[in-house]
């Protein structure tokens, strides 16, 4: 399965199979928040947050590919990602990654 941000398949004709979306949600947790607050105070990067976001992004791409395959697609064009962070009542954060694109058969 090929994923591209290009709006059209570059290698010739492709059959448009319609828009698809995938959602992935990853809890970042209270302990990650504590570690991040220390890094904010003293400087540096929050590797635990980065890992959580990377995990959600990878899961969203996997789900986008699964949805494309279920429609008989061989590629997804116009891939876009949107992220949102939600603060939970328990003091942690949840990151939401939404992937979308156009399923095509080449």
C-alpha cells in the first residue's frame, strides 16, 4: 500500500474509490505529564510525549491502510493528518490523530 500527500496518483490513471478516514487515540498519562512539566521548567524535549504521538500517528496510518484495502485500493492519495490533545479529568492527556485521504486503485 502506498500513501502520498500528492492530490493525484503520479504514475498514470487511477480509479477513485472515495474518501477514507482513520482515527487513533493514545493516552499520554499523568506520569508523562509530570516528566514533561520538569522538562518545561528546565528545558529539553519530552521524549515520552513524542513517543505517544508517534505511536498514535503510526496506528492512524495502519488503520488508513486497512480501510483502503477493504475497499480494494492499492494506494491512498491526498493524505492529511489532524491532531488534537484532550485534557482528561484524571490529570492526563489524550492525543487524537485523524488521518484522511482518497482511496484509489492503480
